[in-house]
C-alpha cells in the first residue's frame, strides 16, 4: 500500500473537498483524484463518494479511516525515532563512579530537556565499534596511549585531565602526608585489581608504572569498589590510585585518606569520542558544555602518557 495515497485519503476526509485537499498537499486536484483511485483499486472497494457539497465516506471508507490515521501516526513515530534531536543522546562511560559520569550529570542538570541514555561498554575497542555502527553517539575514553590509533572516521576531543590521588588506609606509612610525589610510590605496593589487560586504562597504568618505576599489582579478583575499599582500609601495606573526581563513599570506621600525587602530577586524560558524520544536535551542546566547565588542559607540572612533561 502506497503511504502517500493513504495520507491523501485522510487529507481529503479532513478537508472535505478534493480541491481543498489538493491545496493542503500542494498538488493538483487531478493528482488527488488519481491517488484516491489508486488506493481504492488496491483495496478493492470505494472509499469516498463525491457530492455537490463535498465528499462523503462510504461504509468501507468509514471502516478504513481509523486504521489509516493510525498507520500515518505510526509512520510519523518511526521517523521521529531517528530524526536528529528526537531520540535520546546515547553516551558510553566505563563506570558509574568515575568523573565522566559526573560530567554527564552536570550536563543533564544544565540541559534537562535533552534526553540521555547512558550505557557502559567494556573497553575502547568496543566503544569505537559501537560509535562506527551507530549504536552509541559518543564515548568517554582515555586515548593517546603509545601505539594507540583511532579509525579516521572517529574523532576524539580531550575534555578533562583528571589528577590522580593515592588512597590509603589510616595505618599506611603515607596516610599522614599532605601530598605524595610519584617517585615516593616506588617503595610501596599499589594494588589495582580492576585493571583489565588490553584496556585503555591498563595501557595508561602500564605507562605510569614504566615511566616512574612503580609496581602496580592487579592480582586477585575484581570484586568491586566496596571490596577494594575494605581491603585498603584493613591492610597497612596496600594503597591504590583513584581519580580526584571518582565518587567513593565508605563507612566512618574505615578512616581512608585521599592524598594528591605530585612532582609531576599524573593526570588521566578523558576524551569525548564521536563519529565524524554523527549530526545529533545534542553532541555539539555536550562538547560546548564540557569545554566551558572543564579545567585547563596541559597544566604545568602534569604528566600523561605520550606527552611531553607540561
């Protein structure tokens, strides 16, 4: 069934006359007559009867009209579901506690009318594949690791250099320090069971360890943030590294300490990835929001893999 003939039929019913329907549709009266005739031929029944004062519906036309209206509404809904700006902006993040989720929350508060759909993919490879396939619009990832290349059709804009902190229990040797230099960590065990081989965060911490002679252990199962906090709180010999914007909550009795890392201050580079041909209007709004609200990049005294010391 030709949808244009169905739309013409509904327009004739609403307008009351073939000529008035032709004016609404910006076609000739003859074109309207041909479309109605084609629709009646497809259905095998007459739908309209012409009269001096306009058109009237036949019994079959009365039966067909509500279905025709619903069919057109379904077509309009289908088009709206993919029309730029009509569907939610779909964004990928690594985890819900990280800085990027907070950035999305801030964006939503600033632009409450923009619908968002937040997903969590595993690694950079999965995120890039989803961007290229069109199943997500954007992803927050760490890019720029040595040997890491993005496809030409995927664009990356660095939006945040997040300073890292040392997280220790109350009895750790460094628990009372106001700040800790990266080289001081050489004498201490850094435990990060969430590091998964082959991921961009694994590449980052491998570069950090190699660049400053650190030992970062990823042994043991990753049982989640709560288990990590419990272990660090109860084990004086262990510490872990987190981002300064990572949201963590622990019981008062844990006595955990968040200590800035300095000299140089290692920063985790968050970038916004998108396909070069994606025209979702909310992407530009997100990019502008991030550019306006993020601290300056390449701050003096900072370090990230693959960059000169700023």
